[in-house]
């Protein structure tokens, strides 16, 4: 028994050391696959955002919101900050992104007035928060597409 105790401590120590050496999640917005689609015929604005985790560890308990920096556009959408995928109580549903994986977010909004591309450029941001409510990502969705 005495000889196995030091070996057991070495195994436990190595395991803890290796667990501590694991990388962190690395969440970013895939700017090529993310865009805003305006459809003036249907009076809608739809946001498509692809989040990627290029880290070595999965990210858990994330949530996202959109921030609109243009006052007129925020008025049309009802708020300058819109939570993604909320439940009946207005609490955002949490999501996870596996290491090396992605998570696709899509949200559509009704708009009252016709939208010009220049109105939307550099005004729509996606924010992602971790389980401790810390903002881990803030990116502008730059690609604007028009459905004609």
C-alpha cells in the first residue's frame, strides 16, 4: 500500500497539471458567413451571425444580444439592445459552442420604413457573454445584403 500511494499522488498531480494546461475557448464572429439581409418588399431585416470557437475547450452557458448604434434604426426595432432567443420571462436561453465548432444565430425583425444600406452600415453589433456575465465578444456585422 505504501508503494502505491506515491504513484497515486504522481498520477493525480499529472492529471491536475494537464487539466490546467488546457486552452481556453476562443469565440469570434465569422465575418464572411455573417450578414444582415434587408427585404424591403416584406418589411424585414434579418441578422445572420456565425460564431466560431477556435479554442481547445468548449464554451458553455453563453448568451448573445444585438446592439444597434443608430437611433432611428433602434426606434424601428423597438430597442437599442435586443437579447437573442429569450424565453417567456425575457431571459436569454444559454447555448454552448464545442471546441473547433460553430453556432449559428438568426433573428428577424419587422421594420416600418424602407431601409437603405447606408443606414445599417457599422451600426449593428453582436455581443456574446459568458456564464459569469462578462462580455467576451463585441463585433460589428459588416456585410449588408439586399433582397431585391
